[in-house]
C-alpha cells in the first residue's frame, strides 16, 4: 500500500492533507481553552454551538462552492482555502467575546467545506489506476486516524513550551505549510462539462441528483447513516459510560476511544486488499454490518463494572472502528467508477454535505436518547438504526457487475459507469 507514496504529486498532496489535519486538530483543542476563558462554566455550550456550526457549514457550503467554483482550478481552490484558514487561526488568539469565536469558526469551516471535497476530487485525477487510488484512499483515511492520536500528544508537548492560546499559531503554520506545498503542485485543471453552462440552480443540485439517481451512490449514502448512527453514540456517550456505570477514570476514556481509533487504523490498512479480493460492494456492506453490531453489546458491557466492563467496551469499539473505516475508505472508488470525471467535484461535494447531515441528526439523537432513557437503550436504538440502514443499502444497491466497479483483480469493469 505504501508504494503509492513513490508518486510525487500524490505524496505532496497527502503531506499537505496531513499538515492541514494537524492544524485543525490543534485548533479544535485550543478552542476548548478559549471557550473556557471566555465562558467559564458555559464553555460546554460554546463548544456544542461550535460543533453545530461546523456541521451546518459542511452541509450548506460544499455544494454551493462546487457550483460557484466550477471553472476555477483545483489548485487555486485548495491554496485559497488554506490561506483563509491560516488567517483565521492567526486572529483567534485575540478574540475577546464569544460571538467573535462563532464568526471566525464560520469562516474556518466554510474554508474547510471548500477544501475537503476539492481534495477528494483531485486525488482520482492524479492517480488514474484504480488500485493506486484504492491505496491512496486508505492512506488518506489513515491520516485522519493518526491525526486523532498525534494532535493531543503534540498539544501536550507544545503546552510545556507556550501558553494555550499560542496553539493557534501552530495551526496557522500547518495551514500555511499545506498552502505552500499545494502551490508548488501541477494539478490537473478543471475539466469542461455540459453542466458548467447550465443555470446556477442546476449546477447546485447536480451532485445530489447524481447521488440519488445512481443505485451504487444511493447505497453508500445509506451506509453513511449506518456509520453516523453507531459512530455518534460512541463519540457522544463513551465518557458517560466509562465515568458512570463502569466507574473508571479519564485514562480509561482515552483507552476506550483509542481502541476505536486502533480498529479504524486496522480497517483502513485492510480495505485495499479486501476490495481487490471481494469487490467494493461486499466490503462496504460488511463494514456496515460491523459498524452496526457492536453497540448491541453495550448493555452487557455496562452490566460489568470496572476492568471486565471496560475490556468488553474496548473490544466492541475496536470492532466498530474496523467497520467505520471499512465503510468510509472505499467510498471514493465507487464515486469515481460511477460518475463521469468532469462531475466528480459536484458529487464529492454532495456526498460530503449530505453525509454530515446524518451526523447532525444522530449526534443530538444519541445525547437525548441517553438522557431520556438509558445508555443501554440508546445504544441498542442507534445500533438498530445503523443495521436498518445497512440492510436498506443492500437492497438499494443491487448485486450486479455494473454497480460493483472493482473486479477481483482490482481493475475497473468495462461497464462500471452506470
């Protein structure tokens, strides 16, 4: 898999992606300190609002940007997004009111909502071979998981040297370095398409129309709900489970979430080989099942306090992490195989936007179900939602060659485009 790093353009693209992710990770942690300084006991509500703003920006901005920037070169879009994010990071240490934070966070996440789908659409054009692209997707997924582990450690080291608010300058450096790398790349220009001359509203809805009229893409959209259902419960309620019924400390929380991260890394590393052997559809549906089942075991884990319960929770979250990457890693291959190349930016933007819509629904659902019923009931309910979404995907995406774009030898089928 790592042989793909010999490709010079992708190697620098991936490095810019990692630098931007580290910058975002530092900013997320630093925002917690800023929120506490500005709001004190109300810092949780500030951070909750920031997360809601993030999701709304991702949902609204990505398809609009794809329609507006349709003729702009991908390199210009990526560099501009990084420069804008670096500028926001430089200003954040000097905010003096909560509304300043909200305003700057809107700008930061608008830039991120433009950057990510553009990056996702650029990679398949840089790597025409589908097996290379599958390996690239695995490394990109791996970058997210490694960032989740590295950012807290890097933050701890930096806090020994500088005040908390100065973390934003590290964020700015990450975005600036990413912009410099991208500016030096010769990325393919935006391809002409008949849709580029259509009215704005048709361009705006192009990605979602393709997403909902293509069986394979409807299937992965349903699988995104499976990921959001179980994943949101893990993200929202792990602290409550570990500190409450299991009676463990903060280190145990890190252990449980680390198990999920380790599973996700294993899933990302395994995905390319499994796709080559089994095809994308089987791997994605298996990932959907694997991401859905672990929360069903939460009532059993919560019935055992202390080490036994924590060990079972970690095992469940490890399996959930494998399924999480098993779904998210190969999605790009399905999009590439079923969508004409000029329309890739629009579909990646639509998929990015609508997938975050599932999380916007599932995050509060996981929180309120846990508060109104019990953690065990909430876990089973969200697991049931995920499993239902996976079953729906298996029917929405019929098992025919044309909708499974990767054969056993890893090459595109001749009739992969629908």
